[in-house]
C-alpha cells in the first residue's frame, strides 16, 4: 500500500495543483487530506472545490473550523478582529453549502483494514496542538490519549518531522501551500508499507512561486485583508515564519502602548 498525505494547502492553488500532479506520478493507492485547505493565499474556494473533486478522505483543520463557524453562535467573537481578515476573505468566497460541508468533516481518520495508522490535523485532542522536537512526553500523552496506532500522521506545523514517542511514531507531513522550512516548494508525504511498518518519505515539489505571490495583488486580496495578508504573502515567497513571530510581537507591544495592527506591521518589518 502506498499513501499520499497532503496537508495545509492554505488557499495556494498553484502549490496544490503541483503537488497533485506529482502525486499522480507516484502510483499511490490512496490519498488523504489533513485539513487547512483554506485561509492564507487568495484561492480558498478553488482549493476547496479541487479537494472535493478528488473523492478522497479529508479531515478538518483549525482553518476549516474558523471558516465553517465564522459569524455563528459557535464561532469565536475574536474572529471579527482585524487579524482574522483572511478568514473573512475565505468566508466571502465560499457558499453556505460549502461551509456546511466543512462542518461535516471528521476530526480524525482511520483507513479501513489498516489498524496501525491514524490521521489527524494537529492531535487527537485539538486542531491547534503543536508537536515539536522538544515537546515533552507528558505533553504528548495529553495530546494523544488512548491512541493505540503505531503511526500517527498529522499536519498543522508546516515543517516535515518524524518524532518517536512511547512506542509510537508521529509524522508531521509538511505543508503543500505554506511550508516554513525556507524551501518554497509544495511539500507532502508518501507512506509505503514496508514489512510490518511504513517507509516515510517527505516530498518537495517545485511550483510557480512567483505566480502564487502575484495572486495576492491580482485578486485584490492585499487591499481587502490588510496587514496579515502581507505576512501570508511573505510566507509564500520565503517559506519562512512571519505571522507567528509578528503576532507575538504585536501582543507584547499592544500590552505596553496603543498601537494599531498596521503600525505594528511596519515596526515588525522595519526591525
């Protein structure tokens, strides 16, 4: 059995199409999508529709949750703040029916007849948990309570990684549309059955990064979304962390003084 695992497209249609073209050359038996198809680059609706056309298993990520519940009683009032403008852009592109399809996505996926393999977006506990090289075993115990599968495959953190934990292997697939390892490629994971275990191969596929960056201008996305849109564009262009460091700096600065998101961005970029 050979499985292609794609995670964290984040509205980057050029990267998604390149990754899928590469997958089609690999003779896979199964493809699985691990969420965060939307929010980030401008083409959330096109990425969602392409994913639905594939007919493969798909689970939700935190950004599907944001989009699905935006403006509803189940949504978070903070999502109305300026820093969530990319979510509003994605919501404006998608129909109510499509947002309903997102709400119906499962949080976990297990392939029938494959008892040693579990798929999730971030963890079995949450769609926002981070697994890093330094994450302690105690924290992993809390993230994956009662998990029996030997191999756990996840997305969310945008950098490919293989991590051992208490008899399990946790694999982070890397990101199709927003890799953060300083290599601007469309990244995904191939799994192949090898004896009683699995061979794990991370893939990095070249794609037209310049065209993906231009989409931010061509679509009017930057004007509509503002500061966080500029940071998403920089992440696509450089495959490097921009948004998380910025939001941490903004939280620190705004606790000390009155500063707008736009002012904070200019300070961040200038420093």
